[in-house]
C-alpha cells in the first residue's frame, strides 16, 4: 500500500491516497510508527535506546545537518561532499571524525563562536554561524559522545611539562623533520614548499589539542584518521632513531609530546619557506 497506493484500486473501489514515492527505508519507519500505536507497545528490538549520551549525539547530529556542516566536513563516515571538487584532498576542509578526544573544549567553544585561521594556506574558510552557547555545548557533547566520552572541565594550561623530555624531544623533532610539514611560524609557499604537504601549526598545540590525544596520534596516526598524510614513525613500536632513550618508542613519544606542548608556551617559531 505504501509502495503503491493504487495497488488495491478496482473498477468499483477508487483509491484517493496519493502516491508518495516512499523509499524502502521510509516505508519501514512508517510501519514501525503505525505498529507503535498498538496498545501492546513496540517490540524491544525496535525500541530506540534513549540515554543521556544518545540524546547528546542526536542533538549535535541535528545541528550539524541544520547548519550543513556535513557538506564540507566528513563526520561519522558521511559528508565531506565538497572534497570531490578538490584535486588535492589535503586542501579541502578537515575531517571532523574523532574531534571530541582531539581538541580542548575551551578552544572548540572559542573557535565555533568566532573561527580563527589554523591552516592559512587553505583557500576555503569556516563561516561564522553566530552559534548560541547552548548550540556550541550541544556540538561539543556530540563530538565527545561519538567517542563514548563525557564533557569534563579541565585546566589544560596547567598541564605540566617534564623538563627531562624537552631536549630529547627537540632532537627528535628535528631528526624526524616534523617542521617540514608542521610550521610553527610564518609560511611562504613556493621554492619546494607545497601547500598540500603542510599540516597545522604546532605552535597552537598547547591551546588547541589534548595532551593525551597527541600521544595517541604519535603512536599511530592512521588509527585515528584514515588516509592521513602523517607518517607512522613508530610502526610496531619501533623507533627509527635509536640514539634517543635507546630507541624506546614510548619514551620518544612522551618526549615529542612534551616538546610540541612547549612550543606554544614558549613562543618558539619555525618559519617554512623563508
């Protein structure tokens, strides 16, 4: 009936119901809705689990559709439709899957309220949507909920830096040529500097990224973001540079995290292409 409302029409019985052209998915949803009107209720396998976290996800998901975020950004393995217009995918808007564990909540709040430049070489820019505090909170909890995390207020500025890791971290930063892709200062394209090879300014790390995410990212970038250009330096927990911490990959990761975290705090700048 829902597929073709004229299916029961005869010479004697005229069907007045319009042909809506429902898809199979829409027909299934309507059937479940009609079944739910029965006094016996809906079968357990067809009930939707409404937990606090699921409500957070649903609220945020509606907002990202309403503001058309998924047109530019990939979220939950969907969206990012404008990427098809780019020959260089690295110059398209970034993937937002996994954003919850990645960025600090205060930074995300400030960015959604008034977007700032993270990758100055990109031509596309994030619009200012004039989101309310409630909407920003809903989007933040949506990002966190997707990764089974809850909103928690933290003082990221108080994250300690273990001084013993700074010098080894600087050596590894230079040894692994991190600044070749990650500028921490001015960027001048040309003369071997290609925009598609560049990555976000690490001078923003201490204000933008969560320290534990940096560790997980260094450990295995491809696990957190599919098709990333970031190389996996510590494949199978093996460190290429055996001169630092005896090649201990976990200690090297801690050292790199400490040094990266110190960049923004110390105002260190590494210019690229100058």
